[in-house]
């Protein structure tokens, strides 16, 4: 095991229980994450990117079940290796890991704060849950944190209620709460999707600064390839519950191998060639639903290189192109 | 270049709060506050701005789906010029044959209790334009043009994915062959791989049916791709209107500059250096004096706090509302063709 | 022009959903509620009881069995005292005996007589629904009388009276609901569609009505009814009083739903499509909120029944000779009769069961009302 390993996910399988039958949502997902690394999980709605992150913190909704696999968390403090999958989702250990080791930020900051307590109260609560400090000390830490995330006049802001904050400020406050215990992993689930482009830029810059300052690892979940290119080191492309390509951010954007990745990158508008006024190259077909019966590679109905009796039968094996660029596609076998 | 629509000093104020038992509104939110611009026949005009800048309200006020407080919207139909804001309701209903809209949310914009065929047919039925087999043929024709599976027309909207629903919405809007279409965030709720499909569909239909678009969106790259000209809106007013390339590569308004610098380029080699505009967006019920952007502008001067800048045509077809438009040297979007980049340095 | 790629087969269950109409979706959703299904069957059962009350009841509501006053419920037996098995169930005979202490005549069981149960027996004649003149009753006892719920002080059959009461009480609910529906939709519709000053005035009136405590309002209105009014007149007056109070809820609901729907994108697009107001209301607004109104009405139904029952119980609603659940319970008011004749509380069970059943159905409908939410 490499020394700087933080998280290792092995063959994770998660199913959704619909009226007494199971539908696989996450299928054989494996990846790892080192200390201080920023990875992005990219995919469209229903591809399972959010579910994966929820599984890491064991915050899965009740109808989702982890069938098999391991989520190994290498604790930085006592050098333990914990399999998060085996933990009691309501037990002590997972509570310790959540918040203390894993911080989370979500798309909609309003719903993750309680409207009846002040922002300061809610940050203090997290601090005092995980650290033995006095109320006054916790309050001071909260003010410092609010200052760190760039909230103007943090001394006043600590006593304000969430509704008094704007969307961007709430997102900052949520980041403050997530990093309050100096976690080694920050899970950011579409943190900028609901924000305007100028605010999004501010949040991205803030996250990059914090990442450099505290050296934490970030799992960034998004569908926005622009954001991915700007913030991440490594990228995982997911399609219908499976990882189809992983690689460094340069590999993915400059040398994409999987047809889906390649199509995605060509489907988004770029500003560099406005004069040419080229058409976008769309991906044909529709985003499948989890109820569609798809065998083999789930992308095959939309793929230009679809090979009958191959792509629609078995899911391809992993092909390592370089040490950290892998693709799951028959084109490379 | 014949104009299709002239918007003159359009205002839309919403009352907020009430005082007393049967009281009068306490304040008004100036969602659209004196907007003037022209849309040329056959072009795509983009409209961008932050959420709450009033771009959706502007789109709806132009169609008079919401009643504007004051101002004029002149629709040029051949040699006739019709003032949309002053005609009576029956005539307005007739005018809507020429002006249609597609919505952001493909879920709430289709009546869940009607089949797709009925939804697309409704404008023709309501206007008594077609009946019987003629009606059916027209529905099928438009559905096919919009890339819908004709066999599935008797299904209900809930059976369709977001992208297909958006196609249904487009088919309904276009079935009367309008001249003008307001596209209010038509792709922002769709998946990335579907967005390009809808964008291309809109482009194809524009050519086939000779349409004019007002394209409202907050995703700046999408607008850049879709539009010939773009207008930037801030707190209910236009701050800059220019041809797309000029606006993106050589903006002249500080607000546009900050917007452009914040677009994350889908290229890891193009590292973002956003100009972070300070402070919060002011309350639209109580906008700042002078230039509305002065509270967050990095080039602010005393003049900006007191004097309201007018939207003036500085260059041909480049309108800017800034006192220092000529002096300021501003940066454009992160991704630029090498040639343009060189000119700058 | 658009390449849709390779066809994807969808899950069978989902394919069925794809072509379902709104009504089908609602029914599928409703079906998932076991309790609501139970409630619906109970209500249907009650309705049958009410519709065929004359036929199902062995006696007319005012028919008296003079020798069996204040009689207890007569149980059905299969095995007699000689341990002989009867194929047809029977009741033991009853005789009047003088109580040795109080010297009062009291009915007592006489095990020497067996009155077998017979179906489709001839009894007092009646006009079913005021049309068909008949004298056949579902069941009766050969050779004597049968009172499975017992009798009241005057010797009237409680079971028969319960059935007639079900008819009255449910019809008070139905008629009250129709009044409520009418006033609520008109007032709520005006407030929501016209808006402005009219909306303000109607809303203030509603707030005023709702601020008055319900029971005293009912009481004072009911007490104001002239004593000499016929039972029928009183009956309509009572339902009107009940709906005068309950329309406010519905009106509010209609108004807020209208206000919300008016801003829905699909209503705006209907306007843009050139629909006139009438068509928008008929095609787009009404179908969308009709289901919500039905839910509301189902939930307010028990309040109607309870209202009528409480008024009658207090002696201010329906009065004898009308028979309703409340009227029947009125006679079970004092402690003495409850101690000596606990069976007089049986109509109370009817009230409770029907109220619970309606609530279950309301719950199920509430979920089904919006078939497009997940």
C-alpha cells in the first residue's frame, strides 16, 4: 500500500430497491485517492456520481443498499484502515469520520443549514462535536473560519441566520463548516451548479486556496467540464454506474480515449473559435434511465463505434494505456 | 438589416409587500428598468446576466405575458408596425401567432394531463387554424422536424426525458410558424450530452423557418455559440450590447469583463484568473445611485456614484453604459484565438 | 435528421407507465395504499346499507315490539340447550317477566323457544326509494321477533334504526359537501382569478368566519331555527349551516391553487398558444386542481358527519321523528341508559368507523392527487 493513500474504493456495488426488485446503480466502481489530491467525478444525471459520494460518507438514502465492495479509509491520525462499508451507518465510528475526517458540501446550501439557528451556532456545533473546546473557543474558531472562507465582517456574520446570507455567502459558510475540523477529505457535490458564473469563480478560487493551505484531498462531483478542467488533477468519467475512463486532467481533455469522453468534450461550446461558428457535435440518443435494460457497455446505443455482439454483450475489461490513464472500451483491446 | 422588434424604454416593476388590511404595496422591485434595444430579423440575440438581473422578466415583458409598467415594444410585420404594449387583449392573442416562447423547465411547461399530440396541436386548435387530418399532418410534420418519434405522440409528457420534452415544447412553439421566439434558458436544465442536440436543433430550425431568437441564458459559452449579438443585463438595465465576438474578446464594460473572466475554460492549460467582483449583488428593490454597478466595480470613480451612464453606441453596433468606456482597457474571455490574444499584448 | 442511435428496450414496468393516462396513474398510486382501499370498501359498504336500508332492515324505524322494550341485543345461536345443532341459526324466544325487586316488567330469555332466522321474509310494507312498493325484508325470525342490536325504550329495533340513520347522516354529508363545493369554488375562484380588491375582501370575510369558534356558531344558528319546522326543512337547514362554515377551507384552497397554477409555465404557454380564458380554465386549470379539491372534500366529509352528529346529540340538530346517528346517540345521553342499555352506543361505532374510513381514503387520495410527483 502506498504511503500517501487516503481512500481506496474497490469493486463497489450499490443497488436501488424498487418494489421488491433490485436495480444496480453503481456497478464495480473502483478508484483511489491520495492525500492532497483533487479528483473530479464527471457524469450526467443518473450516472451514480452523487451516490458514490454518499456511500463514502455512508449517507445513502434508505432505498439504496451497498451490495458488495470495500471503501477503505486510511485515517491520518491513528493510521488505522477502516472499511466504511462495514461500519454501522448510525454508529460512533462513522460519526467520527464524517465531519472530522470527511467534510461535505452540497449543491443547495440553503437546505443544508437549519433556518432556526445562526450560522455561528451551526459551525460551533460541528466543532464541539469533534473537538473538546469551550463554547467561547468554538465561537472564536468559527469567526476565524468565516474569515478564512472570505466572508466580510465575520464577527457580525457569525450571529446571522442562513436566510440573511446570499447564495454565494451560504456556500462559503457551508465550506467553513465542512473544513472546521480540518478534514483530510472534502466531498464537493455540484457545489457551484446553482451559482452565477462570477460567484462560481469565487468559490472555485476559494476551494483551490483552501486546498493548497490545508492540503486536503477533494472529490469534486460535477457535470461541468469547464469547472473540472480548472480545478482537478485526475478525472473519472462515469456513465450509468460505471467508470468508463480515468486519467489525469490533461489526458482527459487533450487525449480522451473513450468515445463518451471524446463526445462530451466535443459537445460543449468553446470560446476559442467563435469566428468559425462551427456547429456543436452532439451525442445522439438520450441519457438512459436506470430502468432501461442495457447489457454490456451502457453507452453502446449512442456510440459511433458500436460493435454488435461485442459492446452489447459484456462490459469491456479495463485497459491501462499508461500508468494512470485507463479506459473501459473494446476499441483498445 | 430590417428590425423585427424595437424595445423602447421598457419598464417592469413588481409590487412587493402590503401594508395594512387592504393596503398598497410598500415598495416596487424594478425587474426591468428602462431597457431599449433592437432585434434584427433573422438574428439570434443573446441576453445574459446574473440570476435576478431581470432577464426572464424582460423576455416575458416583451411578449407581454406579464404586463409591462411602461415603454413600447414595436413589432415590424412587413410594412406594418404594431405596438404590442398598446393593443387590446384579443389582438394580443392574435399577435402571439408571431411571437412564441420556449421555457427553461421542460417539466412544468407541458400540461401533464394532455398527450403530446394535443399539446403540439393546441395553438392551431385555439386559433382555429387547422382541423381534422390537416391538423394531424401539421402536428406530425412539426414533431418530425423537431426530432420526435412520431409513433410516440399519443403518450403523455411524463414518458419522455428532459431533452425530448424540450423538443415537444419547441414543436408547440413553432407549429404556428412564428417570426420571433424567446428562448428562456432552453438548455440549462438538460444534460450536457443533450444540450448540444437542442442547440443544433434550434440552429437548424432557425435557418429552415427563418426565425429570430431572443436567447436568454446564464451559461455564457452557450450564448456565445448560439448568438450573433449579445446584451448584458445588470440589475434590470442593459450595460453592454455588442456582436458576440467583440463582447467576448473585447468587452468594454467592467461588469462584462468580470463575467467573461469567470467562464471556466474546458482546457486545463488555460488557467482561470477571474476578476473577482467584490461585494454582494444589491437589492433590486433599492438599486444603487448613479451607475448601478459602481458598488462592485474595480474602476469606480466619484462620477459613477452620482451620474447615471446612458447606453451609448461607441463603436458601430457596440453599445456601452459606462462613463469610462473609451479609457478602460479590459480583458476578454479566457479562451481566445491566438490572433486576438496577440493584439492585446 | 436526428439520429437516435440503437433502440433501447425499456423495463416492462416503465413501459406501462409511459402510456398511462393521468387517471390510471392516480389509480395505481391509490391502489398502493392498503388502508385507503379498506376505507373505500367500508364507505361503499355503508353506502349499500344506506341505499337499501328498507330492505336490509327487518323493521320500519318506528315499528315497536311492545313486549321487548329496552331489550338487549339478541345473539344468533346454532346449538340449543339440548346440544342439538341447527343448520339455520336461531334466536331464543323472549318473555316479559316481572323483576322481583323493582316489580317492573323486564324481558328475559326463554330457552324453550327457538325462533329460527329466515331470509326474504314478508314484513311491514315499504316503498323502496319511494317507487317500488315491497314488503320483503332481507331477514326476520320465524315465530317471533329479532333485534340483533337490541331495542330502545319504546321497543324500536336499533339495527333498523341504525340503517336508516346511516342514510340520513351520509346524505347530510353529501348534500353539505355539494353546498360547500359550490360556495367554495365560486368564492375561491373569484378571489383567485379576479384578485386585487375582491380577493382581499373575500379573504377577510373568510378570516372572520374562521375566527368564530365553530360550535357556538352552529349552536346559535341551529337554535335560531323555528321549532315548528318540519323534519325535512330542519334537515336542509342543518346541512346549509354546516356548509356555511366549511366552505372557507375549500375557498382558500381553490384560490391558492389558482394563484399557483396561473404562474405555471404550461398555463403561460397555453395563453401564448392563443387559448381564451374559458379554454384555459377548462383544459388546463380545472383538470389540474380538480383532484386536489376532491381530496379536500373527502377530508371534510367526516367533519360534516361529526357536525351533524354533535348538533343532533345536543338536541339542536335533527329531531325525532328523523333518524340520524346523532339523534340515536341523543337517547344514549344519560348515564342511566348507558349503564342499563349500553347497546344504545352502537350508532357511535358507525360514526367512528365512517370517520376513520373517510380519513384513510383522504390520505390515499392526497398521495394520488398528484400522479406526477415521485
